[in-house]
C-alpha cells in the first residue's frame, strides 16, 4: 500500500480556499474587486456581526448571463484572462478565477445576478454543493450573500477574532479601496448601522474629505509627477505637517491597494528633513504604470506586487515629493523643526501663521504651543511646578540629594549624587510621573472637566468613529464630553481639566487609536498611560534648570522610577564605584 494518497476533491478545495479566504475581510475584498471589475458605480457592503454571521455585497455592475451564473463558482472560472500572454499584462483585479469557488467552499452562498437582458438568476450553494439554480427577478447587477463563514471548517472559525476586530479590518480595507475610486459610491453597514457612506465625487481630495474630514485634508499637498509612461499622483503631507503614526501611508498601483516595503521606504526617505522628529509622512499615493511593468500574480490575495523597475519607482516618489514640497514653499515659509526654535520665535511664528490662515491654511496646523497654552498648562505639568519648585529649590528631599548638571541633546537630563551619575530620559521620566499622578487622582478625588471657550469639532474617520463608540464610557469617565454632530463628526463640549486646549485634540485621537498593550492592568490604566505619554515633555525639547530639577525630584519620589508606563527604561545609573574602578582610581574590589 503506498503511503501517498490523492486527496479527495472536497478536502483539496478547502485547502485551496484557505489561501484566498482567511477572514471576513478577505471575502469582502474579493467580492468588492469583482464588483469593480464588473464596472459598478455603486457598491454596498452589509455585514452582520462583523461579517462572521453574514456578508452581503451588492453592485450595479454588468451582471451575469444565465450561463455565466452557472459557471462562476467553478474553480479557475474567469472571464478576465484567456491565454498565457494575458498574464503578462493584467488590468483587472481578478484573474485567478478562484474567489467565488473558494468562498463557496467554506460558507453558505446565495448569488443573485442579472445582466439586464432578461430576468435574473439565483444560485444557492452550501459548502461545495449546489442546492438550487432558479430564475428570479433582479435589477441589473450582482448580489452575493455569504453566510456562516467557515461553518464547515471549525478550526478556521476559531481563529476569527472579535466582531469589533473583524469589522475594523473591513473598515480599513474599504477605506483604502474607496480612496482609489472616488467616482464610485461605497456604503458599509454592520448590524444595520451605517459606518461608511461616501457618495460618488470627482477627485481624491473630495474623497479624503468625505472620509477623514477637513483637518486631515488641510495637512496635505497635491503630488503630481510624470516620467514617460510612469505617472504618480495623489496627496501627501505638507512640509512639517505629518502625523504620529503610519496609518495614513496608503499606496496603489494602477488603483490596486498594495503593501510594499520599498514604497514605504521611499516615502520615508522623501520626507527626511521635511518633518519633525517623531512624525511620519502621510501619503495617499497612486502609481499608474504600464500593466506589463508590474506583476500582480505573486500572492493568492494579490496584496503584494513585484515591480519590474523598483528603483525607478523609488526615484519617482522622491521626485514627486520634492516637487510638491517646492511648490508648497512658494506660498508658505519653511518652518524649522520645533526643537530648534525658542519660545519667543514660536510665539511669533504662531502669530504669522494666524495671519496667514486667511489664505486658507489653519493656524493650528502645526499644533504649535502658544503663550495661551503655557498659561493653561496645569500644575501637573511643568510650568506651574516651576514656581513652586523655585521656593524649595535648595532644600533637597532627605536621602535623595542630587544635582542637575544639564541637558544632553535636549533629550536627556544629566544629574549627579554622591553615589552615582544619572542619565535620565526626560520624556519617559515625565510620562512616569504624570501616569502616577493620574492614577492617584483617579483613586482619590478624581478630576473635573472644563469647557473650552469655543467648542471644537472633531472629524473622525469611520475606523476612529468605531473605536470611539466602543470606548465612549471610559472617555466619559475620563472627563470627555462629546456630542455627535452628524456624519462622523463630534463636538467636544468638555474635557479633563488637566489637559490644555491645544493638547486635547491630540490626546483624544491618541486615546481612541490606543493600541492594545497587555502589560497594563486594565484599559483605563492604558488610557491614562496614553494621556501621560501625549502630555509629557518630548525628546528634543529644551528645558529650564527648574523644570529639570522638578522632573528628577518627582521621578525619584515615584513608585517605579526605573520604567515608564509602557515599560521603557527611564534612567541609566552609573555607580561611583564603577567609575572609579574603570578609571583606575581604586583597585578592583575582587
Ligand atoms: N459582481 C460580479 N459582477 C459580474 N460578474 C461577476 C461578479 N462576480 C463574479 N463575476 C464573474 O465570475 C467570474 C469568477 O469570479 P471570481 O471567482 O472572483 O474570479 P476572477 O475574479 O478571478 O475572475 C468572474 O471572472 C466574472 O466573470
Ligand atoms: Mg474575483
């Protein structure tokens, strides 16, 4: 008896299905791509339970004839390529003829379709089996309903995450895809609740506005650059704008969303010297290149591509950003990075920017500290502490006497005691101190909220709105008072008094985008840690002597001076005995 067996077709197709269909978002992706390939101008995605229960996608594309409706679930059934030479230049999203076969192998599927020539047809399938093929009236277009994904693959089903997490993936994917097709209307609902609704518009700018709002759009500049048959267009960060994470780095090749390290690296390099430390460029970057210059057939889910001339594309991105930034600087003074600017210059700069805001850019765009902010900084911060500390300056806490020598690289405080030399990371230290303050306040009196003079409007992306709704109660407990204002916008009526007017926006967004850090006990603690991180002094910020002394004293008084709330080290301690030994002042003790 041979040991090798040929697998029964049913098992083989489940295995193959696993490559294409991993989770609800993979189903959404395949079906949306089919709708795009069918020339739809409206695509609607309805989910139940984040897609784990039901995924329904309806389009108004060209639909299918009776014959095609009967064939489309067969593996390797495709209308998009017919010969080997077509593989060299693929212009459609699909071409493998696998999606419908794979999806139907692992779920219960109903397809309704009509090409507008006669009645419509309905196909009902379960697992590999065809249950029914019938005539059924239907408007031109196609609807695919996928129920109980992986009902026949319990092992896979177990790997699905929470509703919220699966839904999050779909929101991100659809956002990504919708940006490449502003002329198409996209709608997404989950449990009948609308999450994305973008009617057709005529440009990427407008689509970005629909999805992310004015604030995001205002920080972007247009890109447009052409070299032979290679074209690059889209929007990316204006010089000295940027954001605190890489979430807005989206790339497309011939309108196909792609992930590619080379593209990310090119964008990063293009912004060297154009952004402050700690900021990442945003980029909604579309490349249009001849179909035979890119291989999309590298990955079953087609999210990766291979370029024939990667260096050429790298250079193109550098060039496009350079040109974009150059034409920006004609209208806007180039601003030096924050760490090189003194307080007075900052104020002046804020003023000029306020004047310029009439020209269409907002003064807060760079989120520059203004004098108002300095006053508003609470006594938990540094400014007010300064005065208090001034009085106590000479009197050192018992047993903890140290002297601050100064600041190194505007980021580290160098302090000495009789026993050791300390090199302290100013950001991590302040973060630790604030975190403990917040924890203590929460244990004891709590803190109150304050109302801003002018209520701020916060524009959320669909993904942000989702996480906001999920953590509404925690945010309320923290002292945020928000009201819905239509669409994805919120009005900020109240916020914790420990935040300044200028900080609050950044802190709010950091809170709702809070990534799951399991080292911290509960989510509330995590939120407090995020708040501490966002309000702490930054690396690169020059500090006054009193500020440094305050930080060092508070740090040595804190519960865990060694680590910041996120677990990064705060202090390097160089023992006196080690210094003396290393420099040969004292013989080795052993
Ligand atoms: N929404 C749709 N509208 C019209 N035709 C469709 C749609 N979805 C699938 N089809 C047809 O079914 C075929 C098989 O689809 P699929 O399994 O996704 O493979 P592929 O997209 O790789 O061709 C497609 O080539 C297309 O002809
Ligand atoms: Mg397809």
